[in-house]
């Protein structure tokens, strides 16, 4: 579980606690076939308005792949108080393994909808993953 918040004094962040509680109650009430309580790992990201980069994502997955994953970790900042930060390689760049494209639209000529459909087709009809972020820039005329 990754949370973008720090709850001082709590035993974990909100999403982590919600998942642990839901699992525990489902098991106690016999609402699941789970016999042994699963490993649930929680951590924090994006603290101090830090961007969550692919290098940090890789650090989280590397942590999960460890023989004994670190729980209650922080990624992206150096948490020198608790020493719970995951190390990550800032030079790791997923762009070496991905294709990127930028689509432009004017906003009133139908290109925004056409671009949305193009991205949807790429994501659904190919073996590629697609992610879209919409951004709008308004330029004001000079006074």
C-alpha cells in the first residue's frame, strides 16, 4: 500500500490501516477463504511535494522482491529521523524502455476527442500500455 500522507503517532498510514482492518475483519467473520494472514506492506511517497518517479516505483518493487521487505518505508525523501527510506537510483529512466508521444488539440475543433480515442485504441488494441494527461494552456493577448 502506498499513501501520500504521513500520520505521526499512528501505526500506519490510512490506506494501510484500512486494508489491514478489512482483511482482519473478513477473516474473523469467515467471509474469506484466506487461511493465513497475508503479508501487507505499507509505505509513503510524494511527501514534501516530491514527484513520484519511475526510479522510485522500481525501488518499491525491489523492496517487495526482497527476502524480508521493509514495512512502513518512505520513498523519495531521505527520512533521516526514522531511517525508513528506500534507496533508489535517480538515474533510472524508463524512457529507454518506452515510447512516448505528445498529441495536441485546440480544444474546439474535435482534436481533443480524437486524441482521446487514439490513446484508447493504443491501450486496448495493442500490447502497449497507454497513459494520458490532459493539460490546457491559455495565452492572454499582450496588453
